[in-house]
């Protein structure tokens, strides 16, 4: 009887040192193997389409596309690829957004050496993996919603607007953004105007501050 093939993993993080450390952890296990590494969310999508990994491990704060944006697109286009978020953010908002984006688990980088291997295995068994603080957040959130009869609030901006907000905050021009997203510069400007109106902001600087505050880019 032959051993099953190891889980094929795509690893995405914009810090090469982090990728190296995580890869050492994963490649040290006989049932796990890293088949591709990406330095940003857009590259992660390209490599996912090329390699068709069993599992994608995504950081949240990355250039071009965040891990959450990449997770939403992966869930839509490659639903057979399971997703884990590996992040420094011990943050309820990001945790709930990760679940909504299609992630099966949420692992903190600070304890990756302890939790990541088991998180990979749990995800491939079809089980969720949540760190203890996330479990508490989930329970409290459920109890609050049940008690008050509320539903989760809708996002203030659309996925496309979020994508453009991130690129604007990273300093790209309208023409550059249009080229990246294969849309017209006028469409980019329209989305940017909608963002300013929706968020009550005045200019690129305020958009950039907002993007930092909500974790789309790092300060």
C-alpha cells in the first residue's frame, strides 16, 4: 500500500525571510510540500492557476492584492484549492473577513511553529482551524447577533473599489491601475470618486490613511 501524495502548497507572503521560515516548517513534514512561492496576492493567483495547489497559505498585508482579496478570487475561480490565512493580525475584523473570503483557517505568525502544520492537516481533512482568540471572537459575535437580532454589516465598499483603493494608496497612477486591471483610466477615476464620496474623504492622502487603518497596506 503506497503512501498518499503530500499536500501541495502555495505559500504567499511579501517577506522572503518569512516565506523561508514557513517553508522550512512545512517541507520538514512528509505529508506537506511547498510547490510555489508568491511575493504578493496577484502573483499568488497567477501561480495558483499554474500549479493548481491543494492548499494556499496567504498573508493578509501584501502588495497589489491583499491575501483577503486573493482568497476571494481563489474561492471563486479555484474552489478545489483550500485556503489558510497566516497573519500577524490578532484582529476580529480580519478573522471574520477571512472566513467570508473562503478561508478554512486563521493562524497567527507568532505561533506558526506550533500551529501551522496542524492547521494544514485540519484544513485538508475538511475541518476548520481557528486560534483560541478567534474561537472566543466567533462565540461572542454569534451570541451578540442572536441576542440583538442583528445581521453582519455589509461592507462599505465593493471588492473592485477595495482593489482600486489599495492600488491608489500604493502610489499607482490611474493609467497604471487601468493597465493592471484591464479597465479604462476613466473607470478607475469613477471608482476613485465613488470611494471618496462613500468614505467621506477628500484626496489621495486621506485614501492612503484609510487604507492603512483598515489593513490594506502597511504603514
